[in-house]
């Protein structure tokens, strides 16, 4: 965890479990980088990206994905030593502690 950086919504940037519940999510790119965008159950937007480093960014209720991408990550971690650009959502959930979305057919869930 980097104590000098804080996210304006969720506090310090962490590489530990963030435990947010995802309501809806769609994968917008499968590799180089792997990325997803969607909403949390509280209505905030979420953007997940992996290209050697896994980041999760969260926006306010009603914000666009472009606005969310501009936010500081609430989660940042080098997930693997090698540099593959692909990661499954199952692995993202394991690393971050994210839950949901329920009933999703995303790859790797």
C-alpha cells in the first residue's frame, strides 16, 4: 500500500483486497490490455485494466467511463513477473476481492 496516495472516494491506494461488489461489467478488450468497464451496486462506475499491472479505478454515480479512467486507481498491483497482457476476470476477483456480477457470463468467472 502506498500511504502517500489517496483516492478521493475510497482512501489509500492498495494492493490488497478492496472488496467492492460489481453490479454489471463488460469486457471491452481481452488482451493487451485486458480491460472491463461497468457499475458497482452503489451506482458508481468501475474501470479495470491489466497490462502487467492490474489497476481498478472508480468514479462517482453518473460519471462516464472516460471520467473514471481519469481518476487515480484505488488498486494497483503487478500481478505477475512476466508481462502477459491477458488476465481472466476470475484472477482479477481473486487479487482484488471484487465480487459479482451475479449471473454473469464473463470469461473466466
